[in-house]
């Protein structure tokens, strides 16, 4: 039962309209609130004092407030409802009233509670979600791909053989000097006597309450990973240590990371589990070295019992952070503390990273995740659609998603964007089905159009300029060398598409920056550094030409770039070069950025 809740302004430099929702209740209450409010919510964070959870709400408009009060009334007892209603004797001012003034300093970060994180509330289980007994999982047969070894001055990131667009040591130099965004997420603070590093850069990866073993569909595509993960939860540090889970983007690695963390929290407490990713860990150690925070990190890693690192292939090893990361990893293994890591690339491709960091991630158990078979895919897809109240017929769902086996990270993002679009364009005079809204985003009904820019296109684009204003939303665009005309056309078309949809697309155009699409090293990190340096909310990337070096690896280039921008708290949007004249592509960009 929800005991009490409150809402207070929590403006940031990038979002003056942000509010914080403070809750005293159970994890199942949080699960329902996040499910109902959807994309407006941040990931829940543990706190202490009168409340034990905090959720940031990007916009608290009147309809959102009414929905929130309705949800909390369902969850609250009579006393709690009376207490929390008193906090809303006066409704928030409309959003055309003056914005709350920003504080001169950063808002204090909430302290995580001492108690263990409870398991997420019950969620509907698909029919085939029988949990297999935790039995030793055989090591999968690795693909015999020769992995390139990094040169002496190359980065400690190893890509799939022949796909080396990862950063070099020199390209990382600029990143190490760039301050983190001023409006970073609240930095984790003290927990169980240890001190989470208090820096502008948050090292911990926020957990997703809907990603648990209860919502994980088990099948032949993830059976060994499921068994190994359950064994880790029941006996951490015993057999499956380190546990390496690898697979293509969208096959469920992040779901396993969250499920293991929630499963372990019931027995050892969430404060004894440190969840991060390769970018956050390596960048956080660099900042701790510069800002005198190493002692706090040493104390933290001495006390936590489980270290979980998502996307280990994005770990950036430098001469300054290497000895600390290597020491902590080896200490964990020597003390039988559990280590769990995930990777997009197979184990043999991590050989260079292992040499650089001085730790063998493949010394324990390695389990892979595959793209699920048709039946399991449909079960997972139906679960995602039910969670967001998406209404598609079986034929529509098959045609839009299942036919192409769209990766589930893209499915989730597309469904979230569709729900956003629905709020903007569906009204009494304009009723659209969910299938029609998805067509507006994906463009499966569009007639292919030649993407080449004409003189007329250039004339229209050059005649348009974004409004000169100091809007709170700031973005920029990255484009391949020799494609500035295309970038200008993209910005013009984006503005026009926003007007067609009735959206307010006024923004501050901060920069137009080119990148070298024939440079294989470091471009994703250069993009992240530059966007962070210019303090933008969002970044549009015009994809590389198909004939370029990066064009041959566009999917992986996009994946890594998005991961880095997300870590810098910059919203990413991608425009494929061949979709310069696709209305759906611009609709998707707008939904990615709003």
C-alpha cells in the first residue's frame, strides 16, 4: 500500500518544468505508477528519510497531475490519501506562467535507503515463462573469429573483427578534459556506510522497475543465460563468476542486468550491489582521479558484494584509470565477490580489452542471447504492447514488428514514441489508430523517394533560419563531411514537419558540426564530447554515406553513439542519409527529442 506521496518542483538547467515525485511505499506501487505515467517518468531511485523512492517527472501538466492523483488514490489508504491531498490544496500553476527560478547550485542528491530493494510487483506471466531450474549451463561454442589485438597506443575497446570505429587513445584525450553536463542526473550518495561518488557524473546505472525475472520471457533464445542468472541470484560468487552475457543489441542484456540486481537485492540488499556500464565506470574513475574522489570509490568497492557492468565493450581504459579498474576487478574475483558483465561482441573479440585492463572477463561462464524464435518473439511483443496499452491486431503486429524481428530495444522505443505522438495529434477531429500512428513513425506505407537534394530543395533550406531566441531546449546536428547542404535541408524539413503535426518546434540551434565518416576511430566519443561541451539537450546525427567506412557499419556506429550520448544525458536522434525526404523519419526525430 502507498503510505504517502508528495510532489515538489525540481527544476534543472535543461528542464525548468521538472518536478520530483516523493513516495513512501512498496516496489509494486512504483511499478504501477511508472507503468501509468510512462515516458514522463525517470527511473525510480531509492532515497531515505520520510520517503523511500523518488521519481523525476519531466512535465507536470494538469492532466498528468489528475492521472497521478487517481493512481495514488487507488494505492493509498484513507489516512495517506488525506495527508497527500493536503499537499495539493493549491494546484500547480499553468505552464504558461513564469517558470520556477533555477537554484544557483545543484539540487542535493537523494540518499538511498538502507533497506534492501524489494522485488517489483507481480506482472502478468506469459504462458511459456516457466523458470528453468538453475543448472550448470554449458559454455556456448564460440565463433572462430580472429580478434584484432590493439596497438600499444590503442584504446581498451575491442570491436567486432573488421569493425574498428572505437576510440583511439588520442581521440579520448579531449573527452577526459570535458566537464560533465551541469544538469546530470542526481549523483548517487552514501549507502550502508560507503559513499557513492559525489560528482557531476553519475557512475551508477538507474534500474528499470519493469525489467525483472517476473517479466522475462524464457525460451530457447535465452535458456542458458536464464539458468546462469538464477544461479548467480541464489549463490552469488560461487560458480558463475564472472558471468559474461553477450548478444546483439535488443536481445535482452539490459533486462538480465536489472533482473539479477533485483533478484540479489532481496537477499543481500541493493546497497551491496553496484550497477554501472562501461562508459559510466571509466569516465567516473577519471573524474574521481581529477576531483579527489578515489578514496570514496575505494571504500565503495571494498564494501559492495556484487559488481554489474553493462556494455563492458565500451570500457575506456587509460593509463590513469587502468590500475584502479584492474585492481577492483581482480579483488572482486579473488574475494569471490560476484561480477556480471554484458557485451555486444562475442568473447573472443574481448581479448584486446582483457589485455588492456589486466583482467580476464572470460575466465568464468559465458552465455549468449539469441534473437527469439517466432513464438517467443510474439509473446515478448505482446507483453510490451500490453504494458503500454498499445492496441494492434495480430496481423498488424506481425506486419510492423514480428515480420522483420525488430530488436526489442527498438520496439520499446518505437512504442514509446507512438504514445507520445498520440498525445500530440489525436483529438476529437483527428482520430487515428495505433497502426496509423506507427506508420507515421516508421513509414512502412511510404512510397520510396530519391533522397538526392535538388537546387529547389537547397533554395528552400537556405532561405529558412531558426528563430533567434534563447529557448530552454537546445540541440545541434552532426553531419558527414561534404554534406552540409543535406544537414541544412534536414533542419528545414524537420521544422516544416513539426508545423504539419501541430507541434511547437521552437528550439535554440546551437551548432552544426561535421564528422569524418571515413575515420574508423573515436567518432562516437567525439560526438558525445562535443554535445556535452556545448550543453545541448538533444543531438541529431545525419548518418554516414553508404559508401563510407562508417556507412558499412552504420548499425553499430549508431548503437555506440546513442549509448555515449545517453550517458551524457543528451537525447539522440538519427537520420539515415537515404531517408532525407521521408516524413516518417522526421516524425521519429521529433518524438525522440521532445
